[in-house]
C-alpha cells in the first residue's frame, strides 16, 4: 500500500478541528462505516456518515484531538487519544477514546470504530 494510513487519519482529525464537513467527508469511501461503539448505531455508507457528522457539527463550536499513541499495520490504524469537544452552549467534554481505522488501498476510510465511555461524555455535558 502506497498510502500513509496514519497521515490520512491525522488529516481527518485536522478537518474535524476546522469543523469542515466536506473535508471530513473526503476521507471516506462510498461504503464507509463510522461506528461510535457505545452509541450502538453505526452510520453505514457515506450518506449516513455525512448525516451523523452533520449532527455532531451543528452543535459543536470547537473540536480538538490529542493523539497519545498511534500504531498501524498495513491498512489498519489504531490510536489512543483525548477528544475535546466544546459545544455552542459553552459546555466542554474531554474524553479518552480508542479508535480503529481501516482504509482501502486508495486511502479512504472503510471503517472507523471509536470506543469510549458514554457516561463520561454525558456527565461532562450535563
């Protein structure tokens, strides 16, 4: 594989930090899946990923990702990170996340799974 998968994932998070929907979506394959595992409702297909992303962005004032550790093997990227989300209502949540990304040979995300504690997230935004 000629694509640097870690670079693609880092570019995805840079797009999130800019809250740029089109740039975020440019990283996904047409059949890509985004699964926030504790939410138990994965977005399947680019249209569903777009809808989920728009839902997050509409209430978000700022989004920051601090990658603590990252590793990759072939088309897989694993990272441990802290996601900090500041909502338009002024509330902020910083949550530890473990992410797993699978990319195709064109460098597009076919699967993104995030594992985090939903109670930690909800408590901070309550």
